[in-house]
């Protein structure tokens, strides 16, 4: 016979009846979370033409989402003071009111060219989707509470696993299925239909709720509220994975692989960690929690070491580290969870910690640090709170024996510090592998120290210092060596053995200057005289006359300025004021100062600033806008090329730089050329970096375009003797050109894409 659950409305709920109700609540919470995290990349994609595609834009968007999530959880917590039927009425009314913002899309407001993106991005997202996101974000805690009431007091926490599984599914569905398959208008309609389905599901759940408070047995008392210390513990446990998720995003897209689509992977794994940690079958979570300290030692060392020769391996290690730490800390939250009637307060504390972690990694860290110091700091903090159990029961008994453990702790810490000093000093007898050898030694001590917090954390700290953090301190201490802005991290490095100075944005080289006296203004890197842009600049007087007008999108170190000739008119367009300071004001590079000291540099996104230029202003426009190794998608759409066609003279040239380690952008440019009536040719300049006379150069791929085929023919006929010839840019069969309404990078991902040199 089926057992009876707690009475509701004076009657017992049959267990089979309660089981029948469960799937509806699970489906509702899954659909709500699916929609919630489907809309995140969708609205970011819609915002591309206005905001650009830097990783910082995604992090700013995440701050907005976390703030709205916190607001939704606070609303759910306050709503918990009402009877569940009144909760349902209020929430259904809120969902219907938020539907006024449908169909989903961006508000009709536009930033000025000089608007601060750190403020503008959150504002645009708030006014565009704030009410909808707020209403849907309250789903998880509310539906769990309703399930507990409808099922007679069953434990609702397992439903949170379904919630985060829905979030994970929605997040991955967008780049894999939704974006490649639907234009933005269709995406908006589909999401709106899904929102309508969600309202019906919520109403369905409401019909299963008890109409009166359930009778409580006389002996039953409400559980005690969790003490403040426990609540702060939950906040800390939520703070670390949330901050680590954003710092991993910044780290892998800035210092490892600056590639599109990677921004969703850390968030996806972060969401998946909740599903694992909150599962009623906790075997997987317990296993991951046990290995978490050892993973911190091993994977943390690899993540900090960051081998540029193996970027995808380093990326995989960083993502594995995030997932393991997040599961361990979220499982600890689940283990210490309160009774179901305190559920909304528990989720409010968790959301508050998540929002704090997002603020630290997404807002404060870029203001406080000139490198991704937040990443090793959060790994160190994870080591301070991650649950740990010694490798063997015998080791655990040793650490539990207070007097002996105290002595061993002191010895272990002293040995770790000694090894750290040796590793940082790098004595000759350890040759060039001092850091790695000492890190292995420290790691072995750390393995034995698992189970005792102080020596373990000391090992984590020492490994981080030895394998990269100390070197980063040294770079930060050099005036002008490193700059961090909203758009990325820029590092100036001197290579005295090669007589070069370079500027790197993340992992990608953005400019090189020869430091040999007399050669400082020689074109270098992707802009050498035999490169596609070099040929166009040298041919410009013959093509457009001595008074040609030149525009360059993307300043870098200002290398192209040294192609300027008397009588020409030049303008640069640059989105990041920090780049202008590096190229002109800091004195690190001399291209602008010696070749075009008074050239106008227009700050702002090129889509906006070019729209304000006169028609047919430029005889040559060079598009060289990179965010690390990522070309902003909104600058390569058909609409963007229509803007270029407006400002480039009919007989003028458009040069587009498409060197890239991860994407073959030729089909994108070919599609835009066909749509806009451009003739196009591509020049692939392969450089032998081992040759002494080419170390200042970099391989590059440039596309030359003109709406007058005769102009393009004259340029391509001037290729240097003995060099690669310009090739017609062929369209890719079946490839749809990018538009502001539809674009996908999946067809462009290829190991054989044209390459850009990584920063050395």
C-alpha cells in the first residue's frame, strides 16, 4: 500500500499522487532555467552591433544577470511570507506584467561614441530584459517551495539540480543550435513562445497547491533559523566558484585562447556543477570533493604556468579546475543546507555570494589589478575553504594528532618557503627548469599536507609564486610594462637579444618596434612592406594621387603611420583610450611620434564613429580591429560593409586584416563582398621567423576590396617580384554572409585557418 504524506486541507496526500505531481514541477523549473540562460547569449548577440565583442562585455553582462538573479531570489524570499496560493497569484501577475517587454530584444537607445562601456552595457541590458529576467530568475526557489507544499513536505532541494541542468542546456543550445539555425528575429519569437509556455506551466503548478495552510502536528516546531556564521559560510562558498567562473573566462580568453564561443564554457560548467552537487545521489559529488585539493595542486600549477605552445591543453586544465572546485564547494553548501522552510533564505545567501564573486572578478579586479591576479587569488581562497580529507587514513591520523601535527606543519611550511626561494632564484645548477623542479617538490609536500589547512595553503601559494605570479609581479613593477583596461590586458616586452620591443594584447602580438637606432620607424609585424597592407600603402600615391585620404580602424602601436607621405590626410579610429596612451603618450613606441605626431585619433567603436564621417571620405580604409585574436563580429557583417562602402570612395580601397589562429574568415569577407558589389583579392604573406632578417615580421593575411575592379587590378599587378601573388577571394558554397541578424562562427572553426603570431 502507498504510504500517506503529511495532511493538507485536512486530508492525506497519497504518495503515488505526490509522485504524479513531481514531473510538472520538474518540467516547470527546467523550462524556466532553460529560458533564463538561453537569453543570456541571445541578448549579447543582439547587442554586438552596439557594444562590440570583447570578453569584458560578456563579463559586464554577467554582472547584470547576477544582480537580477539576486533580486529575483530576494523577491522569492520575501514572497515566502505569504501562503503558497497567494505566492502563486502574485508571481503569475508578475510574469504577465513582464510579458509587456515581449518580444525580447534591445531597447531603442544607443550609446554615444565616447560612452563608458562599463556603465553603458549594464544599463542597456537592464532596460532591455531586466523585468523578464527578474521574473524568470525567481522560478527556481519558488517552484521548489511550491513542490514541498504540494507534495506534503518532500525535500525540494533535488529540483535545483533540474534547474541548473536546464540552465546548462539552454546555454549550450544557443551557440550549437539556435544561433546557426535561426535569425535574431526568429530567435526572439521562439523565446517569447517559450515564455508563454512557462506562464501556463506556472499556472498548472499553482492548481496543485493547497488552498489552506496544512495542519501541523502539535509536536512539530519550525526549524531554527541558521546562525549568521552559517549564512556567511554559504556566502563564501558561493563567492569563490562565481568569481572563479568569471576569472577563468577572462584568463582563458585573454592569456590562453582568445577564441569565440569559449565565453560560454566556464558558465556552462559552473551551472553543471550545481546539478552534480545537488543531486540526491551524491556519490559523484563526494568523489569530486575528495579529489578537489589534489586537483587544485596539479591543475592550479598548470593553469598558472600557461604554456603558450599548448593553449588548448591549458584551457582544458583551467576548465577542469573550475568544475572540480565548483562541485566541491557547492556540494558543501548542499551538505549544510537548512530545512525546506528555510529554503529561500539559503538561496538568497547563495545568490548574494555569487553576485559578490561576480562584482569582484568582473568589476573590481579590472580596476585594481593590471593582470588577472584575481585568478590565482581565487584559487588560493578555494584552497582555504575546500573540504579536504587526507590521501590515506594513516596520514589523516597523523594530522589529527595535535602535538605532532603542529610540528609537522611548521616543518612543511619552512620547507615549502625554502623551495620557493630556490625556485624563484633559479640557480645555475637547476639550469632553466628551476621553477618546474621546485614546483614538483612543493606539490609533493602539498599532496601529503592535504588534511591540514595551513601547510596545504602554503604549498598552493608557493606553487603560484614560482610558476608565474612572481614573474607577473616583476612585470607589473616596471613602469609602462603592463596596462589593463575594460577591453583587455596589454603587455610591453623588450627582447634585447633580437633588438625588438613588442606589444601583446592577451596572447596576440599587436605591434613590434625595432629598437636598433635608426630603424625605429621601419614597418614591422603584420604591416611589413611586402604584406598586403604594405603593398597597398606603397601603391596608394599611384592609385589615388598625392593627396589621398587614409583611415585606419585599430591603432595598435601605430605602425601604419610610417607609411604616411606629405600631402596625405590620415585618421585613426580606436575603441580603447589605453591603446592611444601606449602608442603615443608613454614613449614606449615611436611610430606615431616620429611619423604622424598630430594625427587625429577618434576614440569609440568604429561602427558608430565611421557612421558620422562624410560620404566617400577615404581613398583607403584599413580594418585592423582585433580584441586579442578575435575580430569583433559586428565589424564583419553586411551592414558594417555597407557603412565602409559609404565612407570609401568609389575608386578607393578597403583592406581587411583576417590573420587568425582559430577562424578562417575568408568566407565571411567573400560573402560581404558579393552582397555589397565589391571585387576582392587575398594576399597570404608567409614569414620565416627563424630567418634573422625576418624576426621583426609576422605572417599575415590581408583582403583587398574595391567597388571598382580596375583599382583592385592595378593593386594586385604590383605584387613584389618573386613573392606570392594576390589571389581572387572565392566564396564558400552554401555559406550565408554575416548580418546583424544572423551570424555563426561554427562553420569557420578550423585547424587550418590563417594564422596570427602569438605573443612571445
